[in-house]
């Protein structure tokens, strides 16, 4: 069993059996994208002797977890990134990828608490809860001010039980037509719990609840709370992403024969017969091209749409239309401030927020990252990061930055007295969106072209995985599809239980739902 799997109910998903005899020579594969999905595919392929080239358009690896150096106004150098990420213990396949270079996961540090605070002052925290369901949920409901008893009695039980009857992919057939907000309206959860728990988590998918599939929200709660005994404890990198994660992993993969081309923009992919393709890219030294036996498309949604549009001979018209329709989430903003004085000592490393116009969380980097900690000790200051996960389309970045800072002043009033030594702001729009009704239209790992596979956190994976873990899992599944085709053994992937943990509760949920019936509100 994977050393990181502590939940006895976690499931191993074996690789498909190889088809035909092993190849006479090592296949050559181009992995387009050096983020988590691409690195996961490269690792899985190289371990089976495949010759891999990773083509990454940015100068650094890691995708949305990339980092880059920036010089601050005080002359020091810092590594900027696109913000905080939580490495949950149930991210089995992501953690297996990181263990490839760091067997003890020494680059990660535990963050034992995950407090949530509403602008009204209402707060919840997940420290001290039992890790295993249902005791974690019962303890939270019993101790949290967000679940007042007088409001819990009004909960729509048949609809609420659907959150305990999660099975992948069946839950999408039942709930994907609803938005997360519509399901919460049906369930009639207390408003306080809805704001603090559900909306904070739904916005971590870079979308407001009205734009997120109810099935995706149900799967999310299954992964992190109701279906996994790993608990809500997570880890964070001790150092900036490149130093803690990607530099060691890239070096390990290079020793396995993987070749990296960073700053390489893939321009087009041209089929060359039934079993090969020519990949053309531009970068250092001009234009390049090479022939490959397989291609893994591990680009983000905008990059995937652009590359397929620029490769007119790739795939069928129906598949190309599906790729063209891959939706992107709204813009998000990361603002990082280097301040001349520390925040209050009791401030947590990470705080989830609700009830603010756009502020979704606040991180105090010196609480966990060595580079920020060294800067804070040297200057007696703080490094504070703000996130806004779902900004309006067409928004004014400068106005949003100013607004986000003002919201942070309300949450952490001591920031008013701080002088900003320097600041960096990143506005991007390259995350996937999972809208109501979108599951059936998502790209799958396999494509109509046998040598072409797709990986990324936007890809449909019929397992209960999300965010970084979906990216890592899809990378292994993409590699497995190619390996099986070439008669080579694949890799087992791990998942939290694919169904709700408690058969009596699943049975109760189904007894209250007729075959084919969707969850509906009941009269009071």
C-alpha cells in the first residue's frame, strides 16, 4: 500500500492490462505542459522506460504552482508565486509524485488548523475534530456556532442525505443539473453554516456557488470531510514551490532520462500516420520539431483550447468542439505584501474568510515558509498574501487590488499601521470551471486519437478527486492509457472511497429518492 494512505477504506484502482507485446524500442512521448499533470505523466511514463520530453511554455515548472524570483524595493530577492495551496493528506497520487524525489516529504510542513471567519465575527475551526466520519461531522455540528440547533431542525433531510450518497460518477447523474447554491437552498442548511463552510469551499474552485455544479460540491465534501478518514489536516511547502517541490523533482526525473524544454511554446501538433505525430514548438534557438509516438496534452484550459485550434488535423470535429468549449473560471487575484511590521502574534498561517465582497483568504507566509520567515526576522516585518478567487469578468485589476486591501484591513486591523515595503499582484484566468450540467461535456483522458491523451485538473476523472489531486491522478491515467497501448504495465492510482462510507445512510438517501427522481424541496 502507498505509504501515505492511512484510511483503510481508501481504494486502489489498478492500471488497465497491457494490450499486445512490449514494443521493440522505447516509445517517445511529448508531454505538453510542466505543471502537476504533466510532471505526473512524465514520472509514470519514464518509470516504464518511455523516452519523455516535457515542453513547458513558462521558464519554470509547476504550472499554477510555479515560482519566479523578483527583486524587492529593499534590494532583497524573493520568490513570487500564485499563492497558497493546501496539500491534503488524501492527495494520495500527488504525494506519491512528490515522494519520487523526496521520500520523506521533508519539503512539506503540517498546518494543523484551518480556521474560517465570517465578516460578522462568526468563526469555525477544524482543529481538534476526530479525523474519521461521521464523528468529525457530528463533532463539528455539536460544537460549531454555525449549526444552531433551532435552524438544524428545519433542514430538508431527503436533500441533505444526498451529500452522504456520493458515488463517482453516479452523483453527477443525480446532481450535476443543479448549482451548488440551488442544492443548499433545497437542503435548507443554516445560513451561517452555508456561508462559512459551503461557500468558502465552493469558492476554492474559483467560482461562486451559483456557478458551481452541485455534484462537484458534493464530491468535494466527500473528499475532504464525509468520505475520507484522513481528516482536514493538510501540509504546506516549507520553502517556495520551486525549491521545495519542483527543482528536486525535475532533477530526479532528469536522472530517469526525462528531457525538459522550458520557455517552449508548442505551436501545433500534426498527425504523421496512424501511430505518430510531429510536435512543433518555438523557444530558445528558434523553431523546433520532432516526431513522437505519443502526446500528453497537459496544458491549462486556455492553452489547450489554443493548441487544438492551431492544430487543424488533430482529432475529430466533435472532439475539437468539446475542447473549444472547455470553460475557464472567472479571474482570480493574488496580492502579496511585504510589510514593515508584524501582524499580531495570534494570526494563523492561513485564514479562510466569508462574507466579504471578494476576500477569500489571508495567509501569513512567515508562519510556514522559510524564505518569508527569514525576511520577516531580518526586517521585523510580515509577508501577507490575500486571495480573491472569483472576480467579475472584465474587472479593473487596480480597483480590485485596492478593494482587496481595504477588506483585509477590516479582517486584520493592525494592517492599517503597516507601511508597505513592496507588493506584487497576479491576476490570472486559467483555472477550470465546473458549471451545472457540464460534467457530460468535459474532456476525458482518452481521445479519438489512440496516441493522444489529455491530463489536467479540468479533465473528467470518474474518481472522487479534485484540484491538485485531479491533476496528478489524470497524469497517471493518461500515462496508463499510452502504456497499455504499447504493451507496458501501468501504475495503480489511489482514491478516497468511491462511495459514501455508510451503507445504511446511502440506503436511506435512496429510499427517499425514487428512481430517476432529482432532489427536491419538501414543504414545511
